[in-house]
């Protein structure tokens, strides 16, 4: 499987920020959510690659960039809807709290 890399990092900077406080990077992703994330990822990559190869100017009114932002927002929404998986440390602390009560 071939992979390509986009070099237009400013596109990512224009997307709405995700709060980073207390974000657990481990999620239990269902097969359906995983497939949706995969498809969205390919679409985002395709649109950003096309944007870079066409050498277009960055503009808030550029439909292609707006589409990328919409796809990225949907990607984040699907990801954050997946339940968090507690870390080993969190599970141990919960067990200790339960046993000490």
C-alpha cells in the first residue's frame, strides 16, 4: 500500500482546535467507526494533495479548503464519540480506591 504525504501544514492550523486538557489518546474504536475514519482520512489526504499540487492560494472562501475542514471536523467527531479506554494506571487506582473504601 502506497502512502503520500501532504506538505501543506497550514491547512491543519486553520481547522478548529481540539481541547487538549485531559485527553486520553486511547479509544475503543468499533469496526464501523474505524472504517469511517479510514475513508475520511483518505478523502482528507486526497483533497489536501490536490490542493498542494494545484498550487492554489490559501483563502477562507476556497471551497476545497472548506471541504477539508468539514471532513476533519467529522473525523474528530467520530473519533471522540468512541469510548475512552482507561490506562493501566487509572484501572489500578480505581481498584485501590474500591478496596480501601
